[in-house]
């Protein structure tokens, strides 16, 4: 049998450094994704608040620029085999601004 006589190839230290760099990059990427999702959620909430302020919409309050329609009570049902069926009743109002935008509460 012929033994390997050359020392070509990567050493264990080189491999560990490559794995360390890759894991650090993936950790930074995961953190960036979580931060971006949080910022997007906060911006969405801020945008909704600005739009409701811009069109003078206060949930539950009727004003002259907003048409309010009571859609009644809706029942939301979730059926899960592990916990059974859950039902939640909620009243729904639809707001329409004079520009034709709809908001639901």
C-alpha cells in the first residue's frame, strides 16, 4: 500500500476558522432579519396611525368626514384537533372616508 506522502489540503485550523467566519456571518444576518421585521412592524403601525389622523378617524367615533357602517357581530371560529374549537365574538365597524378609503375596527 502507498501512504500519502504529500501534505496538500486544508488543515484543521483553516477549516475551523472558515466555520467560525461562516457562523458569525449567519448570526449577523439573522439579527439583521429580526431587526428589519421589527422596524417594518413599527413603521406599519406608525403609518396606520398617521393615515387615521390624516383622515380624522377615531375608532368608535363618528365625525362629519367619515361614514360609519355597523357590520354587526362576527364570530371567528378556530378548529384545532389538539385543543378543539374556539369561538370569539366581536363587533365590526366599517369606516369610509370622503376619499373612498375603508378602515375596519
